């Protein structure tokens, strides 16, 4: 399953990157409809760029749309993939852009811990560092 989860991660990042490049949420919306469980819950702590709990497919779409409202010239890159088990994996990314109102450059390196149910993303947790993501997955360095 490791290769399938890795492809899953790459496809998701590619869809977000396409949405960023086109400044259009449609590519991400199509990806969410394909790979997210209707009951998905996205959890981003108060220290995350876009914080809060986002529920359902519309929540996952809104999460990325919110980032696009705040930043311009956005980009995203896959830095690390950690296969936890058949239904869970961690993705370390880099993403950034430029604040729309202040022109301040932004670059972050969060870790995303994803849990699948029946081959679709059910839970998406965002952590600011690798250690916290590993701990959430029950792993240690």
C-alpha cells in the first residue's frame, strides 16, 4: 500500500499546486471529490497557517481556498513521505507565497498526517513539526 499512499500524496499536492497556479480552486475541488470521504475532518491547530477544524469535503476545499485568499504566487512541494501503515501516512511539505495585502513572503514546512477509510481520506491533521506528526501516528524517531 505504501506506493499507493505515496501516489495519493503526490496527486493531492499536484492538485493544490494547479489550483495555486491557476488561482482557481476547481482542480482541488475535483481532487477532493475523488479522494476524500464525505465525513472528512481536517484539524489544524492554532499554530497552523490556516487554523481550525474543517468538516466534510466543502471544509477541505474551503481550507485551501482560505489560503488562496490570503496569499498570492503560491507554491507547494513534497519534501518527505512516511508510510505509517496501509491506512495512514505522513507528508512533510513546504509551501509559501506572498501575502496579498502586505507583500510579505511566507514559507512554512508543516507535516500532514492523513488517515484513510475505504481508500479515501477521512482525517487530515496538520502539525508544525515532524516530531508532533510522528507522535500523533504513534511513532518515534
